């Protein structure tokens, strides 16, 4: 009877992950960032970031060829170091943070170009509009921290047209072009621990 109970407990533990090794990585937010930039008045640039976000990364293989990524970004955490502009970005002219509080990304496939370069392809949702995007990702490598953790570092970038996601505010300047450009560049610096 004791053997049956022990076996049953072991099966439950394995199925719930008590003894199973998780392929997940934990985001180190203190050493990570999600940043963006877009043209301003044609010849300049506005940059910003999101302060509140979560990133889930799984990979069972050491070379990350089976990488899977999902991210949730809180729109209300947008920060361009200018309160009035941040308020405008949260309004219905742009993100409408009250009605659409989250930006979401979920990878659908990953192409390993070589040991360091990947293409992470997935669905990006902004204002309930979902479109396929591709991130050019660089895997900087892994290292052991002084505290015994395995640390992995990634950089990824992509460009989107904000009008595709109904970020609709549009004002022309006298010389031609838009006050806020249409193409937004997204840059992510991600540090993960395991």
C-alpha cells in the first residue's frame, strides 16, 4: 500500500511541476527596458519607454531554437519625460489607455538565423488591432552571475506603422510632413535569469 501511495504522489508531483525542471526564464526588470522612438517634426525624434510590463520566455533547448515569447505592456505606464505629451499619448488620439489598457505580443514562430541572430515573429495587439510583426533579435549569450544564476541577454527591434493600429492623431507642419511620424521603432533590451 505504501508503495502505491508513494508512486501516486510522485506522479502528481511530476504532473504539477514540483520535481520537473521548468524551461522558463524570469525577467530581470532592473536590467531591462522596452523603448520606442518616432520622428518628430520630420528632422527630429521623440523617444520614450514603458515602465510597467511583463515578459514570459520559455526555451528548453540551450540554443534557444524553441524560444517562445509573450509580453503584456501597460499603456498607462508610457513615459516620454513630458507629462502633457504622455497624457496626449494615453488619450483616444493615440492609445486610449482607458479603453485599451494593454499592448500584447505573442510569438508564433522563431527563425534561428545563426548562433546570435534570430527572427521572432508573432502577433502584436494595440487598441484591439492585431497584426503580424517580426523582431530582429540578437542573443548576446549567457553568463553565470556571482549569485549562481544563469543570465541570458537579448536585444530585439522592430518597426511598425502607428496608423495600422489606429494611433490616428495626424497634424502636418507647414514645410510638409507630420508633427509625429508614422513609423515607430521598438527596441527591447532584455535580461533574463534562470
